[in-house]
C-alpha cells in the first residue's frame, strides 16, 4: 500500500508511544509542515493542540534569539560598514553590489560551517596577494587599492557581524553560529519535549552540531528519508551526506542506526522523454496531463509537476488543460519576470537617458509600446502612445524634446510625469512610479482585474521599500545608480499564488518538493546545467581552499540535487522525466547525468522506457503562391489602371506579381521606422530634390560654363535644406549623418563637374525638371480606360536631339539599359531600367509628338562611366519603330495584369 514518508514518521512515533502533539517537529521547509498537520489531524480521535512545527531556519532563529534580516538590508548594512573601513578608496553602491552579494554568501557559508573567520579570511587575502597580476617589485597604486580590500576582510567581517549582533538580526549562517553557542541554555528548557528532525539531507556544520546535540541529550529523534538502494551504494550521490553522517557522527557509532526505507526498487513506471526546446516541454506536459485526466488511470490530486527550470512557470500555466479543475501552484512568480517589471524598467531607462537634446527615440518608442503605457494612454483624452509613436516615425525625430511634447501635454496630463521638464533625482523617479502605479490601480479596479491589482500592490510595496533605502543611501544621486538596486529588489520579491495546498494537481519547484511524496511525478528540464546546476563559481573562496576547510563545492551541490531527484521518484508509481534534446549553453546542455544513471541502472531497467518526442512535421515541396483574380480583385485592378500604371508598379509586376499585389493593390509597404541609418530611398530623394532645386534657375536655358558654375557653391546649403526636410531632427554636423551628407555633396559636385566637361563638346539646353507626365492607352480587348503616368527627372536637348535623363543613386550597369531580345523586357527584372526609360520616352512623345530621342541613366555610384544610354541592338535612337515595338509589349504586359484568366503567380526572387 502507498504510504508517504511523513505518514511513515507518524507510524514510527506511534510505535515508540510518542504523542505527536507533545513534539516539536523540525523540517526542511514550511510547506511540508502543512502536510504534516494534515496527516496528524487524520489520526486524531479528539481535539488537541497542534504541535510546534518549525522549518530548520525558524528553529535556528528560535535558538539564537535573532531575526533573519532580508538580503537587501544585509547588503546595505555591509555597505555601511565597508564605507567606514580604513580603505583609501571606496566603491559606490552599484559597484559594491556586484561583489558585495558574493562576499555575503561567503560569510554565510563560513559561519554556517563554523569555520574560524580569521583563518579562512587571512588565507583568502594571502591567495589574492599571490594571484595579483602585477610582476613589478614595487606595487602600483592600482594593485595596492586592490589588495587593500582583501587585507581588510577580517575587520570588515568583524564590523559587520558586530553591527548585526547589536540589532539581534542576521543571516542564516551567523544565526547558526550563535545558535550553537546558545544550545545548552535552549536544551535545558526543552529537555522534556521530544524534538523530531524529519527528512534532512545536506546539513552544514552548524545544523549538524545542533541536531547531534539533541540526539545526544536524549530527547531528539531524527528520521532520514533515504532508500536502502542509495544508502548501501558507496558511490551513489543520493546517499552521499547521510552515509557521511552514519560514518562520522558519534551518535551512530555508539547508540543508533539509520533506518532506511525500501521503495525505490518497487514496481513503477518510469518514462523518460526527450522534447526539443523548453516551451515544447510545457506543451508536452499539457498533453500528457490531458491524456492522464481523460484515461482516469491516475489521481491528479496525487500528482506533482516539478519544474527544475522555474522560469517555465508562466508557459506551464498556459499549458495546463482547462479540463483540470483544481490546480495549486506552490512556487511564486518573481516580480522581475512580469511584464509590469519591464514597464518600470523601461520608464527607468527613459528617465535616465534624458539629455539636453531630449529623450532618445528608441527609449521613447520602447516605453510607449509597453502594454501598460497603452492602458494609461487610452484613458487620456489623447491616446499619446499611438500619436507620439506615429509622429516620431513620420517626422523622423531622433530626439523628443520638451518643445515637441508641449503639443500633446495639454491633452494628456500624465505626460508631465513620464516626460518631466527637468532632470529628476532617484527619489523623484520613485515618486513618479508610485503615481503611475496608483493611476494603473484605478484603471484595473474598474475592470476588477485581480491579477493585475496584486502585481501593482507588490510593486507599490517595492517602491516604498526602495524609497526607504534611498533615504539611507543619500549619496546615490544618479538614476542609473538605482537600476541594480531596483532589479535586486524585484528579483527577491515573488508574486504568490493563492490556492489550496492540499488538493488538486500540484505545480512546484524542486526545493518545494522536500518531504512530500506523490503517486505520479512529472519532472521537466532534466538537463545538465539545470538539474544538477553544474559548476557555478559564485564565491571568492577557491575550490581547493573550500575543500580543505570543509566548505561545500559544486560536487556537494550536485549531490544535493541528485538526492532531491531520487527522493522525489523513490515512492512514486508513475514517473515522467522530460528533458530538452536541444543543447543550449545558457539554459543547459545535454540530458542530465541523472537520466543517464536511470538508463544504465540494471536494477530499474525493467521499469524504464526512453523515447524522443518531436512535433509532427511534413516536408512538402514549396509551392508558389497563386492568387486568382476574383471579382473584387478585378475591380481593384481596374481602379488602379484608371488611376494610372507607373513604370515602378509595372516593374514590380515583372519582378514578382505578388509584390505588385501587396505593394500596389493592397498598399502594404514596409513598416515606417525612424531612420537612424539613412534608408536608400531617402538618400535618393535628397539627391533628386537637391538637383531639382539647383537646376531650377537654369530651366529653359542653354547651359554654359558660366551659369552651371554658379550652381556649385549652392550645393552644400541645398543638401542641408533637404536633409532637414526629409530627416527632421537629425544632426548632420557629426556622426554617421555627417558622412552621408558629405557623400551626397561629393556626388553632386562630381555631377556638376561631369556637366561642365560635357559642355566643352556639346550644346545642352534644359527643357524640364521633375515634370509629371501621363497619357491614356487604348488597349484592344480592355473595355476600361488605362492610364500610364510617371515623373521624368530631367529632359534636355543635346546637340538638337531631345534626351530623357533618369538619375539613379543605386548601382547601374550598361547591360541593364541594353535590349537585344524584346521578350526579356517584360519577363526579366534585370531589364527594368530599360523598361522604365522606354516608358518615359513614350510618355514624352505622347505629350510633345513623335520625335527621335535618346534616353538614359546617370548612376551616381559609377558616375565616372558617364551617361548610360538606352540601346536596341547598339542603336541609341528611340524612334517611332522602337516605340511601336515597345507599345506592343507594354500592352501585352498590361493585358496579362488585367486578365481575369491569368492568376497572380509568385516568382522566386
């Protein structure tokens, strides 16, 4: 019959005729105490007082007479002591936090393992003296400052612990050291009450001393949750610590023996499944739960989903099937994993990067795109998040300044909080966050959104804490300095889920499973680097020093997770072990060694199955997209034809009919973004507009060396004007825009130079600049009007022959404007430049009458090669015959576009 470990403990107490209500129970965690009370209550025949139930941390605090201080308070106290130490230079608080947390953990371990601090800290300073990087005989100032801290570690520790002892507050290790000193007094008070230690594994020296004291005194009992399979195996890590206690504790040498259970090798089902990627694991678990629930083969109330990687909590919650009515979440969601945290962090980045020029557009857009900003904006008369984002993109504002903001502030008072007119202090930033929190609270109260309100309450509390700490740390003047402090606070606070811990499917982390047993266990992310966590060297004490002084190394920490893993599955009947098949350096590598151990253990081999689960995929040949021209699309094409085909729209069709459909019919263009690096089309616009302005005074005139030379001095100012027009808010006096500005100026100077050279040999008369042309086409078979339209960059007359000129800022080669096979003109996109030139020539002759003319391109990227004329079989003249041939192919192309029988078929590009 299935029996949990806690029930086994109560049975053993009954056999010993010990009344549980008279006992003091000490367990690894508070959560297991809830279940212990449940099992005690089931056995009671009459009302009685509940026994005292402590977690080991609370028990040590009770013995020591101290309170456990929050981690941040400890760091602040350590920082205050550090600031008063005899060092020539002190780090500021943000820098201190980077190493202060590690030092605090080392102090905790040193005290918890009862190691004389003087010995190990002086040893540490001697190691740093040996290891420093300077080879010079005389130490530099930098090396002296570096070594000063390590030489003062002992005094830093003494000052820190003295301050804490005066306040009767401390960290766990210090409380253990003090508790050991108070053991005799505490033992005398409790000698008549049984103290029962339940389900421990890895004890530090302080905890070990406390447990042994009560065992030796006679009123202590200890129950180990260990299976004989692990205890009797001399090398199995799951029994590493308990074998050590059996071997070394005087109590086990003289009086007692360790009583092990025998459950691990009982018949069970162990399914090991590899699933690609983390999120897929949660989806797999969701499907598994659905199958188990549908089959009714197991009781979900006796099932636990254990997340080795606790960051998977949110996707796991979404994966739990709706058909499972009762679910209890034991683990909390850290505040720094919420979207609301990103809202405040984005606000901090926005506030801390404000400069004399204003707020950088990237930070503004990031903040305005946050869903909580959107909630605030929609409640205002003006939806400022949407309007400001659009204005930034349309006007290409690199910075949003107070002058620009004044256009919106009258309609949205909350903008004065988000974008204050002056730089703000950390304390003011916290005040603004509190105001935003209260505003969001009012909005979510209307919606009765309990989850959002709970998150806001947690952050409201956090900001009040932050304000208190800032008052203590008066020297933090810059906003950037509180970022690490805010993150630290958010990381320490959890959003707790309210549920019924004794019923329903349980979702928990690995540590929450201590002392608890389930018939069905599902464990995710059983990968190296996660379970066990691997070599994390978050300590200043080197490996060999830790080993010599008996401090835990990564080997011992790996053994702790090995114990938790095997203890969790030893009584279970159904075990589902899931691991990520895709190695990821950050999230864990290959499948865990624990999986390999299960697969190679011959004793459990009959129970184990190993499979790889992957999503069903079908490899199908890529089919080109086809869009049939229905009635609506036909009407859209007719409307487009009546409005006018441009050469660009027609070459879009030649390149890929789907491009024509999306860009020209549906009007779907690229998302408008702020141009921090100038886009190709903007570059081209500035060049075209500048040339138009420069040549405008010469329109209708014969160009001469004198009048063209007057254009050159105006280039710089004209380009500057068009930069301001197309990219308002950019500064062309420095950075990448200065380089682009100089490139455009150089292009135009080179073009004017080329023009002057041409005037030495030819007579040139300027006829038109950026002139818009359009004409009606009469195409047989189409019963609706067709218009062709386009803008000609320049039309001039060279030695009496009219010439149509197109400017291109991209690279063009002579072959792009030469035609040898007319069919290529409407099928090959490489000939799109020739197609455009012929369109312009046709438009010009339709307006001014048929006349022989030339057409060609100036490519600014290879301006040295001069004018690239259109040629047909090496003939540059565009006469009536050429235009007639082109018109027939143009009609063929437009007929294809307008024909309802010809679908729009994708071309591979």
